[in-house]
C-alpha cells in the first residue's frame, strides 16, 4: 500500500469541523478569548491552521545551499588574511571583511580564494568609511571574484545621524562606483539589522527595508541614464533575526514577496541577496551559554526563510574580543545544521506550511501599508529627517522593554531563572552596553540596544 492510498482511507476534515471540535472541548469557554492571541505587531495567531484558510506562496528561489560566512575585522591585513584562509579551510565558503579605514587589498586577499574556487566563493566588505579612490581600486583588484562592496550611505545616516561627507557628495560617490562596478561586483546594500537590534517590530523591519532600498532605486534611476546597472547588480539586504522562530522565517519570506512586487512596478531586475546574522538584542551577559541556543534557532529561521548567506555570531561576542574558540563554535553551529541536521537545502522546507504561509501573507500585507504611507509622506529619507522612523522604532522598543522588565518577555537565565552565583565583572573585555557619545547630528541616530542592559548593569554593581 502506498502513502497516497493510506491517506485516502481517511475522510478530510474541514477547518469549520476542527473549530467545532475545539469549542466542544473548551466546555463553554470562549474560543476567541481563550485561544486567540495578538502579537505586538497586531497579528492574530490562531490555535490551528488549515488548508481551507491558507494560500501557498511561491516566492523562494531554487538554490542548492546557504553560504556559511565568516566575519573578520581588519585590525591588520596579515592577521585578517590568516583568519580568512583558516575559516575557508574549516567549512566557511565566504568571508566578510570589516574595516574602519583603507587597507592593503593585495595583502589582505593574498591566496584567500584559490583560482579554481573564484566563482563559488564570495567576498563581502563592510566598510565604515566612504572613499571613491579606495573603492575604485577595490573594484579593480577584485573584478574576478564575486564581491559585495555593501555601500549603504543611508545606513550610515541612520546609524550615526550624519552622512559620510554630505548628502550630495555621498550620492555622487555612490553613482560613480555603481558605474565603475565590474560584472561580478555588487555595490548596493541595505542594512536592516539596525532596525531589529534597535527594537523595530517584524512588520516595521520589512517595511523599512523596502523603503530604504526604494530610496536607492529612485535616486539611481533619476541620475543614471543607462539601465545596465540594474541587470548586473544585486542589492544586499542585511537582516538580523531574533528568536521568534516562525515569525522570523515569515519575515524573510514576506520581504522577498514585497521586493519582487516593487521590482515589477519598476519593470527591471535587481535581485535581493539576503545576508543574515542573529540578533544582538536578545543576547545576554549572564548565563551566556544560552546565547548558543538562541543563535542556533535563529540560524535555523534564516535557513528556512531563504537566506542566501548566514554569518553566525559567537556566544560571547558582546563581552569578549574575538577569539578562536567562540568563532569556531559559531561556525560549527552552521555546519552541524547543514550537514548533520539536513538543513543543507532547506530553502523550500517551509513551503506549504499553513501557519508560515499565513504569517508571511499577513506580514507582507501590513508592511506594504507602512511602506505606502512612507512613500506618500515623501519617502524614507524625509521620514528620517523628521524623526518619524526613529520615533516609531522607539515606541516599539519601549513596549517590549516594559514587557521584559515585567518578565512577560522572557530571556532565560536573565529575567527568568537567573543563576545568582553567576559573576561576570572580571570577564568583560568589551563594554557590553550602549556607549553614549554626545555629538551634533543632522538626524537623530537609531540606537541598537539589548533588552537586558539595565538589569545587567544593576547586577554588575552588586557583584
């Protein structure tokens, strides 16, 4: 007997019949009040989902695998080069280099990518500066590699409150680099991880990612006569994912739907390359090993949500300098998920899940409403200048912070079941809290802040 004939022996049960059965079992309790609940985003979550209510959404590209990426800060080129080669030998297939200033490109990349692997490995850059001459040189020296420059001048504005130079010059440099870009070079980036780490809701993150990206499309369409930049460019969207497992899966999927809708309106191709890291917002100083459990489920959400590349963070990254043990554990978490937990080709696993498909549709619909409101009011940059985006994120963050302070939003080992004997004062190699640096800014910066910071500061004082 095959599986189909076995299933056919059972009568189908409609959503209405399931609900009637549940109401009988509730013995008079109200179905809506007892079993339905609403999220902070206003999404209604039901106790069960059925084929009658779900719509399958074909949104994810068919791809073989999620790329494991190792993130490396360039303190000096020789060390960064060694770490990159070592990471690629140990299971990573791509590398992200972060730098605060120009560096020796040849020394950094020497022997990092073997000639036979140039088309299968990717190099990402996260440059906390903007230099036309350096970027032009970087394009020339990496033209045979699959390279992501990740220029995000608006992202710098949201994070620091200022442009690198000024709005006009920043955009002029961006235009020149887009025109110079090699075939394998992706220039544009939208860093949405800041919105998540600052406390934006799932729906806000999707809407702001869309509006942020739309600013670049509108500007480049207006100033670059040729449309060639669209077809030879990807735009990287850097997302952070938290521990709300199914919602994070749906978030990435909802964004892909909306991005494709936006491209359809413009009638061109500008593929979204989704680069994901676990959130810092829910990471904790005390009972830090729980951070490994958090990052594991977050990486699972990223894989099921259709991420192209994932760079995990170490369990001790908020208070320790980068170290071999922490980085190895973070990388191995991804390798175990891929090779031993059968997530190697997981992008399509969530297809057809009534719950995930419903969440995806709801998030996309609500995010689209926010996006349209932003565009009607003058666009993402205008709302940043007016402080609207910042205020909305702060309101969302304060709501969850209050829930955390009342132990309604739980971080295990921190505001629930803490180990009172846990001591951390002597472990701090990095300052794990928000650093306040008063300065004059054009707009109010969006500040990332962990939920546990206030509680942790109080515990440290009392050690």
